[in-house]
């Protein structure tokens, strides 16, 4: 493996680690109270809440993008695996034991779109999407941890 590949893997691991940390921070603050339609009722006038929701959705999506679209393919390539479409890569990750469920990953992906696009129209959809996304955080962070562990065990970073 070239030094450039090692540096890229190290960079991706650092970025994903920071993103996991920031997502957990935002999640802890946001979910310190129940997220429901009543809580979201004054979203239009509560700029701080609106920004907090945007931060959560953005961090959730960015972490998922960087793990699934960047780190996972880089890890597979470093291991000599052929990479392919996202679903194929996720299925390989599941077979390696790094990801609990490729299907769950895809469900989390759909939530991201709901949090970003549909919250403007329906607070009930937003509340459901936020609570579901909150439940998927361990899937994301554990996947990142497993990929990092795989690289460390193989002394690739």
C-alpha cells in the first residue's frame, strides 16, 4: 500500500471520528427532551431550535455519506476487494461483520431525506424522522468504529 493510500485512510478515519463525536454532541442536546409535534410546534419562530435540527440532520447525513461513500470503499480497496455500487459495498461490510445490516443503513438514508426535505411541511413527519434517526446513531457510529478497528488490526493506518 502506498503512503498516499495510508494518508487518505488516516484522514478519513479522523474525519469520521470527529463527525461521530459532533453528531453525538448534537444528539445529546437535542434529545434531552422528547421530540414530538408539540415540541416542534413553534419551529417557525424558534431559530435556535431550527438551527439545532439543521445541525443534527446535516451531521447525520454527512457522517453517513463519509462512511458509506468514502471510508468504506477506501477500506475495501485497501483490503484488495473490488468496490462496486453502494449496496454491494454495504453487503460486503455486513459479511465482514462491520455493519449490522445493509438494509438498516438504507432505511437510515431515507430518514436523512425526510429530515432535510419534509420538515417544512409536516412536524409529525419530522418528529418521526428525527426519533428514528436518533435510533440509528449507534448503527452509524459502530460501523465507523468497526471500519477503524479493521484498519488498525491489519496495520493499514
